[in-house]
């Protein structure tokens, strides 16, 4: 079956570092995405990993280990505007339509 | 920038009504998707389409149908709305081209309440 797990909620302090984990078990794999979603808004693309290792983009980094079925999103120098839900999604490798399978999302609250 | 537009942000309908949710994208994308988003369940795929007049069921198609008569427009239809279809509905599109790995572009969502 298809299963993607991430913590439901996390809290962190402004200026700190937070790591959001995602584990997956899917029948096919063709890449892993992280999206950010502010309350009442559309999800927006943050990062994409298809090979093992770390991808860095400014304050955000994403890591992938395909053998472990594991990814994390690292947010540095947290700002209040980073309070949002973070969605982990795996691209279904069994078809060429690029279907994404989503986890339930992690709601991050950044406190002053 | 790719734009995906959903016709309504908020919608209230009565049980048994036929409901149309419209989605339009302006970048000639081949693939379009309808998801619903519920607390604790994340985004679940209802239907998707990989070309005009083509459609495939997602994970939770029951109670829904779709229409794709033109490439830019993908409609989700609730034939007879029920209270358990109260949810946030998100439309997304993506290209089959080389930039497809960027994933989806989402619309702003339609929050549907069925009373």
C-alpha cells in the first residue's frame, strides 16, 4: 500500500532550527516534494529530491534517503511567517502522469 | 507564472444539490488533478486527467465525476451533494514537459459546505 507519515504538529522558537521528518512506503518512487501551505491558501512548492542527499535553498534544506524511505525538511533562522503546514508528497513512479501522494501535513507554529 | 484559478473560494450547498467546481489553468498543462483536503487526512486524490476528454479515478472517486472538454478547464461534479463532502477542494495542474519535475501548481481552493 501507499503510506506517508509525518508529525501532526510541531512548535519552535523564532530564530531557531526545526527539522520536519517524513517517512514513506509507496509502490513506486519518482521523487519527493515538500510544499508549504499557509492557512486558507494554496500549497506552494518548496523543494524536490529524487537522488539521495541534501538539497539546500536559502534557509530551507531537504534531505532524502531512498533506501530508508525517509526525508526531512530543515528550516533555519525561523521567522514568524514560517508558521504554516508543511506537506510531504511522493511522486508515483508507476505512471507518467506525475500523481503525487501526500502525507497528512505537519502544522508548524513559530513562537516569539 | 502559471496560474490555476478556481471559480469560488467559498460555497454553501444543500444536500442533494448538483454542484460544479470549476478549475482553469493558463499554461497549456496536460495534466490536471482534483484533491480534497481534510484535517488529519491530508490531500486525497479524487480524479485526474492527462489530456482532453481523458480521466482516471484517484483514491476516493465515489460520489464525484469530472469533465475535461477543453485543455485549460477541469470540472469536478458532485452529482448529489452530501454532508460528508464538506471539505476544501484543491485543483492542480502540471506539464508533461521537462519542467514537470517542479510538481504541481495549485489553485487557491474552494471551501465547500453542504448543509
